[in-house]
C-alpha cells in the first residue's frame, strides 16, 4: 500500500489545486459579468450636457455637446466586420462654450481616409471615454503619415492641442462627412474566464488520468 501512497497524494493534491483554480476562474467570471453589467448601465444612462469639470472618474458617462470641428484630425487604424480595414477619425472639436476637446466621430473605410473633412458644426450625443488600448507592443504613432495604432487620450490631446477629454459619438446631427459613429460598447472588453476555467478542469481530468495510470503501472510491477 505504501507504494501507492505518494502518487495518490500527489494526484489528489494536484487535482485539488487545479479544480480550485477552475472554481476561482468561475468566480472571476461572475465578478466580470457584474462589472460589465455596471458599465452597460453607465453607458445607457440618460445623457447630460458636457460637465464644466471633467475627469477620468466620469468614464462612460453619456453626454451631449455641440460645437464645430476644426478640420484637424487623428486617424487611428481600425476596422469593422462590415467594411474591413479603415480608420477611426478623432477630430479637434471646439464646443460652444469655447473648450477644445477630442471627438471620436467614428469610422471611415480605407479609401475615404483622405476625403475632405473641413470644419463643420455638429450636435453630438456620446460617451466620455479614456480607452486603455496602448500596450507594450503597440507601435508609436506615425506622425508623418498621421496614423495612430491606439487611442491615447493624453498624447492625442497634446498633438491636437485640446483638453484631455474624449467624447465618443453615438449619434450625430449635422454633416457627418461620411464618418460612421461607433458607439462605446462592452463587446470590446474581454471576458475569457469561462474558457480559462474549462482549461483548468480539463488539466485536472488529465492529471487524474495520469495518476491512475501511474498507480496501475506500479501495481503491474508488483507482479
């Protein structure tokens, strides 16, 4: 019996650890789903006029703002399922109360990137946003070609000489100049905890199988 004790203990402990990791991922999934529901409720709240004071704690707040674009913009490499590759147009926008802010007007396909988009007056309903898109592997923007690879609010604000405030348009009144709004949505926020849990449980099954196989081989050697 002592010959089986160590592999049995190792198998039981290993399975317990792996199962607990899977259960932890399920708890993380519940937490993430609650967080996503909270974000969605903030996105769907009634829109209010753009506050006089704005900070990142107001992320996802629905706002209305009116003013005029200046013709200055940043093109962020993007794409949609329907139209393929293209760019998100982030414009310098002067509000009616004189503030210069960033306005993510939405998407244009590749062939429309260089279309004329001069100053135009717009009434916008959208959401305040501070995207977390820039990672260690994200290339620096190509300033010569005005191609960016992530929406980096402080850097975009410095480039376009605006306040570090980004409004992502969901509805536009006025001449949209061919730019299609892409509203803020939770679909881009990853929630992979169920697949991670499944992986841990499958590894636990494999570990149990290997434990049974090892004990069987030890038993066979007995004879």
